[in-house]
C-alpha cells in the first residue's frame, strides 16, 4: 500500500511539473507541490495563467513565423 502511495505522489509531481513547464513556471517547485498536495496541486497549476515571459516568447515565436512566411511568398 505504501508503494502505491509513493507512486501516486510521484505521478502527481510529474503532472504538475509538465503543466508548470508549459505555462512558464518552475518545474522544481511544481514537483514539490505535486508530491505534497497531489491532485489539489494539479488543479491549482491548471488554473494558473501563463507567465509574462512565456507570453512574450510565444509572441516572438509567432512574429518570426509570420516573417518567415512573408519571405517565402
């Protein structure tokens, strides 16, 4: 039973780290919160918005794609 509980803690930590990374937050802290709080931490990370730096990177990426498409045409 303890092995299953440890396994689930690691799964929640991994899920939190994936979500946090995609939104621009620290993966290390997400692992920690996911292991400690489990499903609650996953819900919190799903509700968080993206960071300003992540949004800026996405805008830069879109602008560069548009510029490349204009060069091709």
